[in-house]
């Protein structure tokens, strides 16, 4: 590679990440005798005059955070301090060269997959609620590095989740490349929908052989056969239906959502089993096992679907009924410290906090309170206690602890365990809790 080629690539990456356009010519000339930030501002203004779709230039912020003491009060300042600290800590882990988080962040998966999607969904929601354009810009930058691609598995809900990020950014600036792969993927599913059984069979696997790695998954995961999928895929399908005005996407979502719900929801407990492997498994007291984070995925997912459903959608009331039933039950299962246990029915004694499930449940409940759907004071009390538990789980530097690692059942977490989806869940919660402070 020649020096000129290297310079061109470097200039292209710089232009991509700060939105200053191409290299060379009059646009690349410095502004005479101006301070660096003034030069950037002037250059950006010229670029934006040519192409309004370029990202907004935001001031440079040094990665990392200084340790701080947090206040768990529901005030705008207190909520902003802790949420910003969490967001900044997580952003400081990102490595542009690998497009991944640093090893000590203990992530797994791919940058277009569900873990990164949950983090980006939360960060974008927090950017909107707190009106901080720098965080929106961070999401735009990460999406551009992803080349606006979903994960590689056409049918898998985990690989649809990032679509919510791209669709939301498309609604800000309607650049077609932002939704091209979302549309392509959803259209492929619509063209050849599957009707395979939803039974989760570890002995029945399907292998997706792809360029950089193979995925070996239970065959049923080509449909929404596990509770987590409710958060990952249905909101994307509902959002794209609204944006495109094409009800075929909404009809598909509605059909598959209720197939999953009829399979996994237990009306007597008003909770979802994680997947069919838990139809018979019992805890030490002979009860079915209901996973805290699994039901957090569901409640947060239903809230996100409801945000996208048309007010006159014929089936909307059915979603509302399910949302209210689950909310009522989940409030009763909250622990004294405001967290929810990893195994929801095991509330005989205080369990260690689990912050990812708690974050998702605080988000789901706070959204309902803010929308006037959950009117009883007990819901606001649950949100307040839940937020206090989340704040108590944050280290002074912004690292969120007590996050159960990637799993499919209740399990332990420690003060130092963190993950991208936990951070995303906390920021989603913050995006709704701050509306109560205002």
C-alpha cells in the first residue's frame, strides 16, 4: 500500500467519524489563524451547507471517567450524573480497530448482534431523553462502522435487534443506506416464512456457515421460540411497518408474537417461561422456574412494540392487557432493595441484585407509568425503588456491576460482573425515569 493510499484511508475514516466530508481541495484547507475547535466548526459548517445528512460535529471528550459519588434521587441532575457516567465508561471500552469492546468488558457476540444492539438502543434512548447530541453521534458512528448491517442470520431474532437502531436513525435523517439491509432481511423472511415447531431441542441444531464464523443454533431459533426474542425482533418489525406504511410487516409480527406468547406465557403466574426446556424443570420447592431477565426482556419488548403500534390497530388492546397483567405480577416479586431476583419466584429471602433484569423491568414499568397505563401508586414506588437499586450497582467510575452473564436461566452475578446489555438496560431505564423527574 502506498503512502498516498494510507493517507486516503485515514482521511476517509476521519471524515466518517467526525462528519467533515472528503479529503483534498478547498474543504481540507485549514482556516487561517483560527483555534483548532474554530477551524473544525467552520469546516463543518461549510460541509453541512453542502450535505445536511452529515453528522453533527460535537466537542471532543477524553475517554474514561473520574470516580464520582452518586445520588439515587429522582431529580434530573442526579439521574443525568449516573447515566452519563455509565454511558461514558462503556464508550471508553470501545476499540475502533476491532469494532468491539475491550476484553475486560467481557462481551461476546458480534458488533451487529443483540448485545451491542441492546447497548446502542439504550444509549440512543438516553441521548434523546437527556438531549445530548454527543451520545446520538456515538450511535451514528458505531452504525456507520457496522456499515448499517444487521447480524448475518436471516431468521434469528438476535440478528434483527440492531434494526431498531438503524430505523431510529433513519427517522432522523432519511438516508436510504441506513435501512437497506433491514428491509432486505425482513423481505427475505416475508418471502419464505417458516412454520417450524417452537420446541427448544438441544439435539436438533441448524448450522449457519458464514464467511467469518459458523453459528450452530437450536433449529427453533429460526422463529421466536425463546422469551428474549420478544425484545429483539418484534419492535423492529412493528417500527418498520410504521415507517414503510406496509402492514405486511405488522401482520407478520403480530402472528409470530402471539405464537410465541401462546407457547411460553403462563396465565396462572402471569409470567413467561424462558423456552420449552422449562416446561417441566422445577426449583428446589417444586415450582416452575421463571427467569428475571427473561421476563425483563419480555416486558421491555412489549413496551417497545406498543410504542410502534398504531392507535387504531385491531389487536392493540390484547397487547395492553398482557402488559398490564405482567406489570401487576412483577411488582409483587420485587425485592426489598428494589431489585428483582434472577429466579423470580424465589423471594423468600433477599437474593443478590441482578442489574440487567432490574434495568429492563424498571424501563418497562416506568414507560407504562409515563404513558398513563399504570396508574396505581405501587408502580411508581416500584420504579423508584428499582432505580435506587440500579444506582447502587454502579461503580464510581461508571461500570455497572451485578450483571448476570450471557445465560438462558437464573444464575449468579457479582459486584464486578458487567455486560453491554446491562448498560443498555440501565440507560433505557434512565430514559424513562428522567421524564418523571421533569
